């Protein structure tokens, strides 16, 4: 039996309009009721509470990568930074995406997905931590999300970062009427340090895959 795959060399950046075609492909591969391109355009252009990110793989992650001990939180430019230049980039390889809404002091995770070919390499965990980090920067004191009751892999990732089940939304998912678990994390003093410790443990090969 082989162990978990090593984390993929990726970089997290804010989603751009040019990313939408690749994002919608991943969305269609990941969810039975994917969002439309128009929905993503609305989130990027009109929803002032929306914060969306993409994970870039392959050549887009060239340069320093988060190998053992290499990820610097004091200089996060190696793994989380705005695009170097605006405009279309045909070589921009989007392998995952995520988004949250920031309202008052709460960060509500609205979506997260990884291309099937990149799953199990911590891409989802990179995106999730990037959202939490950005939410903390905005001043969030609480983070919330819904997850399918059958999606144990995602639930394990969320529990790893101190999310707890606080409720259940009956027949929340329209495709099959499945219930959703409502999970919440209180972003208390020390949360950021513990989050980074857990993430670096995965980067260094001692944590769990996601």
C-alpha cells in the first residue's frame, strides 16, 4: 500500500475573469449542479462580499515551492500573490478554485473544488488555508460552511482546522435532496498560528492529504 501523494507544487492567486472557462470545467467535473459562467462573473464583478481564488499548477508554480520547511509566512509571495500582469494567459493552468463571502465578521465558504487529476495532492487544503488566511486578514472572527453528510473526506479536512458541526440543513442539495452539515470555526486568538502549524505539517509530509 502506498502512502499519500506529496503536496503538488501550486500557487494560489485571486481568480480573474480569464480563469472562468477553466473554473467552469472543474465545476462541471465536480458538482451535479455547477455554477454558470455568468454566476462567476457576477461574483467577481458585482458581489462586493465575494473573494475567489484559483490554484495554479505546473509552470505557474515555478520558482520556490512549499517543500519541507520552505513556506515562509513572513513572505507569502511564494504561494499567494496577485497575478503578475493583467490580461489573458493561455498557459495559466487552473487546477482548483475556491471562494467565500465575507459579511460583517464572518467568512462563509461558498465553494471549493479541485480538478480530478489533481486530487489527493493537498490542492484543496492549500485553497482552504488561503481562504482562512485572507478571511483573518479581513477581520473574520467566525468561519462557516455547508458540506454534504456523505462527504467524509471534506469533513475530515474541515475538522482538522477546528470546524465543528453545529447544525443540519435538511434536503439542502437540490440534485438528490441530501442533507448538509453546517460547520463552524471560531477564529480565536492563536487560530492563525495553529492553522499554519497544521498546514506546514502537511507540506513537510507529516500531515493528512486533501
